[in-house]
C-alpha cells in the first residue's frame, strides 16, 4: 500500500473519529434542552456559533464535491465528508429549532438544498476536468477563509462570555487531530491536487489550538472536560 493510501485511510479514519465530536455536540444540545432552565430560556445552544457550523458544512461540502470531481474518484474524501455534511446539517437544524429565527431556518434550508444538489451530482456521476475543477477548488478556498473567520468568531464569543457555554471540547480536539491528518493527506496527493487540503488543514489546525487554549482558560462544565 502506497503512502497515498496509508495517509488517505488514516485521514478518513480520523475524520470519522472527529465527526464523533459533532455527535457529542448534538448530545450536549439535547441534554441541555432536557434541563428546565435551558428549555425555558431557549438556551440549549448557548454560545454556539451558527457561523462556525455553517462554515464547517461548507468545508465538508467543498471537499465532498472535490472528491468526486477529480480523477480518480477519491473515496477517502467523498464518503467521510458526506457524513460530515449530514451531521453539521443536523446541528444547524438543532440551532434553528432552539433559536427560532428566520435566519437560522433559512440557513439550515439552504444547506439542505446544497447537500441534496451535491448528492444528485454524485449519483449522476459528475466529473469535472481542467477549468471546470476550478469551481470546487474556489469553493474550498472560500470555505478555508470562512472557517478561519468562524473559529475567530467562536474564540471571541467564549472570551466575551467568560465561559464555554455549550461549546464541546471533544468536538474541537478531535477536529484538530483530523485537520492535521488532512494536511498530511493533501501532501500525499501532491501539490497539484492536494493544495486545497494542505491550506485548509493547516489554517484550521492553527486556530483550533487557539480555541482549545481559550476553552481551557474558561470554566468548563465537568461533562465537557476531556477524559484523557
């Protein structure tokens, strides 16, 4: 097995593991909703940045489309990112349900429409070559910029609030590990095809470190403290 397949399998495995962080986040939201105070005040998603989850969805979606648009078809990108899109969408739906704003509902509906269109392209055997591939590459760069600003936004929310709220330590620790492996997988693909993964993985990992440090400085509920 080549370095490409080894790094691809490792990245896919770590990506799925990191998606466990989204599962933890969903469980945290639902646990908070079960508490009378959170249920009464509509704060089950307190301090959570909708911005962050929207841009996470865009990042997953960008590489989901990129993975099936290149030749050869990249299973290591497509299937884990598709699962990531579904889970990120579920968190956005929870935020829309909790906050009951037109903005939240509209964003969740838009993300659902994008995902439906992407799946339709996948089923239709969509392949892009040459210039046409610039679209998914541009989307990946845009997603990198957006995920960077969303992480900065989440960091600022925690700093201003003085506590971590519903922000999941596990989610960001697992995604940090995933981001590092994404950059390594991009390197194994070569700069021509892998540069979008290298850029996104590196930028996201750096900002995740800052966020984790900020969370450690803020009071954390016991349920959110990492057990290892």
